[in-house]
């Protein structure tokens, strides 16, 4: 996998946070959360109102999963560059500049070791750019993705009720408390799994009181006092960013890959199938709630095709278990079976091994 493919892993909490719930609710009023004693549903509903937000800011992402810290890039080490870069996202801190102008214009810049990786969305056009590798990818989004941002058939209250109903069977939700993130007053929710079979201890979400924009998310592993993963704004200014920031032209001599998905069918329905059924693009899911396990089919992890350095790295980070090799961090476990399947989840390795049989 190319290094640029890991960029979404760094910036997903940013781009997704403003868009997962809000696009279908663009007609909702953009009033701040009413009153001084909102419910959890009120706070969740306010997130749905933030899709049209315009802002610029700086994000900080930290990870402490109990893995040894590795440098980004091979840097002369024996590690293969792509594997080292991917693992560095799980073992060290990163910062990113974020520019957002509504639901369909975003730019995220991740800078490290005199190199830059960018994700730029402008309407149906999405670009990724890796300055070190001088590689760019251009994707044209399908029509159904664009249309989904214009369907105003739900209200924020409807969405909040559905979200709360989906969460409550497996999760305890705290009453909102007051906090501050990057100089902005926010409501904080704490989601605590009811299941004892998950490695997740709790999730904290901070939401801007005035705009509904998610400002910080922290996942705490069971039994730990510090977040295993946290991403949040360290600075944030509201207002429309310069339009030029959402225009991207690959530099001369760059290697450009083009993917036109504009005519792709809407497979969303097939991805909403029951647990235990998968598609060519989606993993098979078993279990429920915080104990859900995702499985990719045989042939996904062909360990025999790895180079010597990658094989060595795999041997250092994983341990031999029944039927394959596995790694368990404080928050998530991954199991590579001898027949090439990959199972992962916020559960102990023993749960993955049992699910694979």
C-alpha cells in the first residue's frame, strides 16, 4: 500500500466529523444548543447542524497503544518505508492543518520530515498528494454521493433519537458537562461500553456549544487513565477559508493516478446487510456493538509476498497463536490467519481466534 493511502487514517476524524450526520440535514436551523442544561440527544442533534460550518484550524493526533515508537519513513532503518509510515501513525503524534468550507469542500495537510501529504475535496473531485513520493491520486465521486448531501428528509431531532436508540443497548451515555477546546466552550459526552468483552473503556466527545462542531474525540482503553487515541483542535477560527485552498493541480513530473467513480452504482444498501454477510468491498462483521469483529477474506494478508524487512517487522510486532499470528494493543487486536484472512476488533486476541474457527 502506498504511503498516501494512509493519509485518510490521520484525517478521517476531521473530515468525517463534520459530515457523517449532517449532509442530509442542511436545512436545519444553525442555532446554538438551547438552554444551559441540554440532553445527550440535544448535543448529538447539534452535530447534525454543523455540516455547513466554515473554519480553519490545527489538529493534533496522539496514539498510545503500547507499541514501540517508530520513525515515519524508513529513514535508513531496516524497515520498509510503507510499513514504517503506517505504524508511525499508531505510535507517535501528528499534526494537521484543516480547512473546511461546508460539506463538500475540505483540505487537510499533514506535514512531517520536510514532506507533505494532502487530501483535497472540491465538490465531486478528490485529490490526494504525497510530496515525498511525488504521487497524486484524483478521484471523481459517484453521483449518489453528491445527491446524498442534498436530501433533506430528516430533522436533527429525528437523527438524534435514532442515534441514541442505536447506542443505548450497548452503551451508557453521560449527561453533558462543560469543557473548553482550543478556546471554544464545548459540551462533553462520555460513552461507556456496557460489555466486558471489549478493550474500549470509554469514549469522550467534545462538541462546540455554539456551532455543534466536534472539537475533540478521545478513546480510552479499559483500565488505562490516559487516552489510547485522541484527536482534537489546538486552534480553530471560524470563517470561510480562501477559495484557492480547494483547487489542486499536481506539480510537473508528478505521477498521477485517476479513478473515475462518477458512474458507480450505489452499493450502500448491500453494505447495510445483516452481520455475517459481506461484499467484495466490505468486511464480514460478527458480534455486535463494541465487540464487533471485522473479517477480510482469505488472500487478504499474503505473508509470503512480503519482503525480508517486512517479514522481520511482522515477526517483531506479532506473536504466534493458534492458526496464525496476532497483535493485541491496549485498544485493538489484529489476527492474521495462516490462510490469509485478517480479523480485527476492539476485543482480545482470543475472541478473534474463536471467531475465525
